[in-house]
C-alpha cells in the first residue's frame, strides 16, 4: 500500500525508522547504498518503471536532495571508495 519507502531497522529490537517518504502516486524509493564513510546514503526514486533519478541524504535522516534529472532507468549504483562520487 502506497509507495516503497526506505527504513532503518535496529537489529537488536527490530524497531523500524522510516528514512524516506516519497510522494503518494509514484512507485517509491529503492536501491539504497550507504557511502563508505557512513555519512551519506543515495537511493533511486522511481516514478514509473522507466522514470528514475538519484537522491542523496545524510545517513541519519533528513531531507533528500535530487542529484540527477535524467528521468531514465537506473539499473544499479555504487559509491567510489573514498565517498567522493557515484557510479550508476
């Protein structure tokens, strides 16, 4: 029900904390990757099966920032080892 969201789950308690809250009429947020330094997370916001863009936010939560405006399919992503960039 509703779009896919990204949650952080506490292993010890099972408590879930929602990190993203996408708009209601889209597919949702997927493909989350945390930066090697642990400070950031990037994820794919999927509007339709073929319209997607990357969003960046602090790993402890906050407002996501759209970092691409391609509106095209994204089949995978990875951080550079020094957390200075992304490959997708």
